[in-house]
C-alpha cells in the first residue's frame, strides 16, 4: 500500500537520510547553529542568534530529507513529490504532465521508468516562479530515457527559489524504475512527457509521491 507523503517524509527523517547535493547549503547552516548554541551558554547576545540559526538548520534538515520509498510497479510512475499543475496534449502526440514542487516537498527526483539515460542536457534560463507559464524558459535539465515505451522525456525546472539542479547520474547510465536520479534544491517543477497512445491517470490538483504514484493508465 503506498505511503503518504507525510509518513514517508517522517520515516526519512527517522532513518537519517539526507539528499545528495545538500551539503553546500546544509553544512554552513548547521555549523553556524552549532557555534551559536555553544556560545549561547556564556552570552545572551549569542543566545539571541542561536534561536533563528537553529530554526534555520532544522528547516534545512527537513527540506533536504530523502526518505526511502516502496516503489510502485507500473508503466510510468511519478518522478516528483508535488501537485499536478497541468496535463497538456503536445503537438507531437505526447502528453505533458507538469508537477509543481513546493519548498515543503521532498526535492529528490526519481526515474519514471527503467531504462538507459540517453542524454542529460543543462539549459540556462531565468528563475520566475514555477507556477508561472513563463517558467518553461527557466533554468532546466532535460532528461531522455530509452525505455520499453521508447524515448521518455523528463524536465527538471528551477524556480524563483530553486537555483540549482543536481543530476545524480550521467548519460549512459542504466537506471531502475524509482531510482534516485537528481535533486532540485528547494523544489520547483518536474515535467514528464507520456508517449503517444499513453493516457494520464492523474488529475490537476492531485498530490503525487515520487516512486509511488502511478502517472499513466492501462
């Protein structure tokens, strides 16, 4: 039975797993919090600093959690935690499912199908909010997978807060369905393109869980 996002996230924290690629943000924050807490014992001024820095460090630990998942078996599963923002037919017959990731979602993305990564392309761009239509021109990483359904395209899109996308695997890597493949720091948007003839089995506004929610219909 699929785990809810809340229970899965809590399990991730209990297991102590943090997302790869979090250290440039996490380590300085945690170090500052630890220093301020140590000095707060002798100084009221440092005590005032310790409160916000410790809260920020706790927030960072939450943001960069990476829970284990019981992977659902299906043709196409969700690559991201979030909310389905749009389902749009494409001119070439494919269907784009856009998933909006808030800063409170798990930021680690997973492979929607098993296959071989045929390309990982970084495309420079802007940083408008991911719910804005113009976010399609944002900084992004375009993935292509060679799968049993043919070529599958997935796009990680940076937003106003998310300024860094961290791919975990290079071109040529064989991945399992639900395997961790990358991180968008602080959330944003992930688009998955279903091939022609494959219908979406999610609705706009539906909450998805990476590796758990099935995207397509039999």
